[in-house]
């Protein structure tokens, strides 16, 4: 029995928990000579792991400026959507700008998140 090469894929939360689990079986079908290992962290940690050579490839939701890695966009037109309770004054703003959000309660992801 031959030992398979392990390909380590790093991913931020959404690609790692939602997208890649569906793609990994297809990758293995096309590449039966490898095994896959998935490491899920935030975008910054995944980027740093690729840049430092700790993992071979990463899938994240943002770009960090660097001459040490190559980026390839795989999903175009990703967007964030604002939600608010029905009748909230911010819903009446059209168009809505970032400055309109100043002073509003806000839930934010951890530092290093692509969001």
C-alpha cells in the first residue's frame, strides 16, 4: 500500500465550514493519490499560514497585500447585507452609507476576519 501525499487546505470560517466540505470529495475523486486535511481559522491566520509555508493553499474571504502569495478569485460579487428590525429608522435611508451606521449597535467578527 502506498502512502498518500497529504494536501493541507487552510480556510476561514465560511469557506471551511460551508463550501469546502462539499468540494473536498470532488477534489479527492479527481486526485485519488492525495489525502486532504482541512484547517479552519480566520482569514488572517490562514493567510499567514500560507505565507509562512505552513500550509499549501488557503481559501479566505478577503485579500491581504503581499508579494509573497498569489491570489486567485474564485467567487465574484460577494457581498455583506445589512439587516435591521422592521420599522428601524436606518431602513428608510436610501442609499445607505457607512457613515449612517455610526453610533448604531453592531456585532462584529474577531480581528483577522475577512468580514
